[in-house]
């Protein structure tokens, strides 16, 4: 078989594998006591979460690393991807699967020099940002806000139409984020997203396991 065809097939397989692992992507919240998140994360994974992101903008360095190591242990036990938001140093120290960076964080190219083959996700809310991230070597995109959200005050607004345009413009997996919950996740997936990233829909749920299971069922149904 032609080497170029084989290479293209491998890229497609890698993309599809990563997309499946990003279906239900749970992002931690900013509660004062970070250790309170650990049982919630366990429940989320039991309910079907396929990826966890540790996002703690106000956390002190030592606590951040300690939390990261706890979550790394849990995610590794269950075969779930683990990402650290923004902090490339922490991602490396805790042996995370990858790092997720925003438009104002360290650049994707610089992050790649540090993390090597680990997965890099980049936030994008416009087609231009999405194409630039893909060109710079991002492995997936976090696109949004798909809906208005209180979980991330600085989130840009993309909407369902913007999400669909970005999906059509890039070749890497796209995860919708921002205001997503069980009542609207289907529309985000139908707009073309490979998965959905949620914060309060799981982290603040009375039953995180049931909330995650409900979200995953709706995501998988919408993807068929």
C-alpha cells in the first residue's frame, strides 16, 4: 500500500480514537477545598466520564500538584484521560496525558516543545483561532462557549452556529464547552462536536454518577 495512504489512514485512526476518548470531558470547578472534588471525580468516572481536566486558576502550586497526583492515580486506574489546564509544569510533574491551554496561555508551539508527544488541547471561539491552533499542532479543540455559562467568566461566545463552522473547518476532534448540560447536549453533538465538556452539570450535580451516565447516553445517541 502507498506510504502516503497508510499515513493518512493512521491519522484518521488516531483522530477517531482520541475523539472517542473525549466524548464526556469533565472539568473541575473552583470550589475552595479542592480535595472535595476527589469523590465527585470518582463518581463521574463511574458514570462514564471519559476525560477529566484539572482546572484551578487560584490554586497554590503545591496543592495543585498534590491534587493532580491524586486525580492522575484515579484516572489511570480507570483508563480515563487526564488533562491539566494551563499549567504545563504541573502536567509534566503529575504525568498527565496532556495539557489544555487558552488563547492567553503559553502558545501551542511552545507547549509542544515542553510536553513532547502528550496531548495538547486549545480553546477556540472563532474559526480563525481554531485554524491557527490546528496549524500550530493542537490535537483537539475546546470550542465555546456553546451556551451562556457562569462557570468561566472570560469565555467567548461561539454558539451552535459557530461550533458547526469550526467543526467543518478543522480536521482534529472538537469538544463543545460552555453551558452544556443534559437538556442541551444533544444539540451540541448534532452541530458536529465529537464530545462535550461540562463543569457544573457534573461537579455540582446531586448525583454525579447519574449525571455523567445521562450525559454520556445522550452524547452517544446523538453521535449515531
